[in-house]
C-alpha cells in the first residue's frame, strides 16, 4: 500500500484544555467566523476570514489572510498573506483556539521557497454598509425600535464564563434599540416543533443603541437557555418582543446608588452601570457582586476596567466558596452580611439599592438591611425564578425576571382562608366559553386547556403580554407588574391570576 493511502493529515482543535473536534485536512481549508468557512470558530478575536490551510507539492502551509489580530505558529506571529510551512507537531494559535497538527509531509523550513498562493474560494467580506453614513451624518434616518415584535439576527456570541454566554443581536436591516436599562425582552424559539417563549434581561445599555445583548446562563433543566447555548449560531434569526419591566434606575433616579448582583442577577445591573458609564451621569455608584467562585464572575474584566477608569464607580466582588491553588481568590469572601454591606458602603443609608439575584440571596440581604436600619422604600429588587407552565407542558427552569411581591398588590385580594375546594365559574366573553374550576389553575391555564386564545410570553406576571380586562369577580394574583392605573381600570395578568369567585374576563 502506498504511503499516500496511509497518510493521515488531521488538525486537533481545542479551546483551553477542552478538545473541540478533530478535523481531516483537505486540499485547502478556510478558518474563520464566516458561515462558509471550512473550520468555523466563534471567537471575537478572530476575523471573518482569518486563515487558510493549503497543500502544495505534498507539503502543508498555513496562511494568515490579513486577519485583524494575526496568527501564531509555535509562538511566533506569521507574516500575513505569506504561506508558512507546517510540520507535524506544530501548534497554531488563533484567538482562544489551539490547533495541533498531525500530518505526514516532508519537513520544510519556514524560509524555504513559498508555494503558489491559492486564492480562498469563499464569499468576500461585504462592502461598507450604508449604515456607516447614517452613523455620521443621517443617524436620525435609522428606524427606532421602542416596543413590539421584531426579527433580529445573531451578530456575535461571547463566552462570559464556562456556563454563561452573551448573545449580541442586530436588526435584519439597521435599527436603533430604545429601552430603559434593566428591562428585559421575551424571545420565541421553536424547539422540536413547539414554539416556546422565555424572557431574558437586556445586558447592554441603551447608550449603545445599534445592538441588543442578552446574557444567558445555562441551567440544569433550562429548556430554552440550554437550547440557546447548544444550537444558536452566528447569523441565526430570533423573534423578540419587548421591552418590558420596571426594574430600572430610570424609574427611581438617585445620585447615590448601590447595585447588588448575585450570579446571573448581575445582567440588569450591568445594563444600568453601562448606561451610567457611557453617559458620564452624575451618579455615585457602587456595585457589590456575589459569586460562588472566581470562575463564575460574569463580566469580571469589564468590571475591573470600569472601576479603574471611572472615579464615580467602585466595584466589590465577594466569592462564597473557598478556592485554593491557581484559582485562589484574594478578594472579599463570604456572604453579603450586615458587616460586609456596611464595610463596602459606609453611607448605605443614603443610597437607593438595586438588587437582583436568587430569591434566597435577596431575602438574606434584605434582612441584613433591616438590621442596618435601611429604608426599604429605597430598595428595588428583581429575582430570577421559575414561571408557571400550562398543564401537560414539561416543567423546566425559567430564566424569567420577576418583581417582588411587595411591588404590586392584587386587583382584589381575597382572604387567605378562602377554601380552594369551592367551585367557580369562569366566563370568557369573546370566545363565549364558560368553565368550572376549583381555582387551582390560573386563568391562562384554563384558557389553554379549553381552546381560548390569550397571547402570552413570560407566564410569570412580568411582560404584560397577556394583560386582559376583568369585568366581574375577584382573582388572587401572585407577583406582577400591573400599574396602579391598570389595577384601577380592572386589568389582570391571566398567567398569574387564580379565580376566587365567579369571574368574567374579556378573552
């Protein structure tokens, strides 16, 4: 058998200590972020068309295609547009990716005669966008998105930590995004033939209006969050609705603010902090971040940059788990107790506090604030928890922001001792259907089970998509964001409303 048939030419692609894939080399192969690349790698440090493998006269060569950040071969940057010989065992570095070569070819010194250069057979980069002119001279001509449904495109995917990614979205055509920092959007995706909706906080700032970013943490049973991590790629389209939410420093202006974020709860806080930085707002802002370990600190590099470049911002990070070795943490440790809050923010009683994180974390901090004598009217919170699901729908973790129970009272609260065994009649006016219920299901669940159409998104009393008029009767509602005016007008959120009497609803 000839040596040509025995030849195995492969490149092993890894990121950090993790091997991503092993690829068999062809005649010439493009590496980059472009959809048509033979080896497509997602890293902001890589160019759209970054580099190329080329075989000539039985030898392998690596060509850097005028990439923005260059290509390293065995620790040395290679000259752009000049084929550089590659031998078995060589290592190339492209951004965060490591490429190890196992090839059979005659060893060649890098300074030997270069082979004929083959022009990459791939779609060239797009020409300069007309948006460029609009940015400078006619930016007012770009459409402004302030509310409603919109189709967006994935322009970038950034790995923030091992289990957190930021998805950067842009319009299919140029669009400017207008929202309040701290708000969220609801996305609709199709998973296994079923449309599923989830709400995620906007982590970008309205001061950077040309893109919209969502920072999403992978969760053990998170249907949509895991699907986003595993299946969404550059160029994909996404249906988005919003913005929604009242958790914003726009709604409670103050010159002295303490932000507290735990885990992925830092995402709405980051939106507000970025806005303060970008606009040079006259705000004395402090941010206290709680994470389990240094590897789980989201946006750490940017937070370090913010605190070092902006005199009005101070950042404190505490890790709750003890870590030794190379990842040992030398900063604050422990939980956000009374002592830490007072030490980090001596003038805490003079500030408004915006806090987001898991409910147990926030309840513990709230108790410590009480011990400090803090005015809880100046405490604004938002938590990430599980939304309600329809009967028969698989239960999974919900990355849905929910306002505190204290934020809004039910339209008409029934006494807690109302017996759940009672039978109530629910009349859906528009559909003409009347349904008996014991009150254990929400009005949205009843509607879905009986073919009554009610638009919804978050299923958690947050987004307002299902808002409906209650003509008669009483309901008991859990956490929601209905305004005082909406409550006075008789509006409810069916997704979190349980009937406690006979009711009549416009649906």
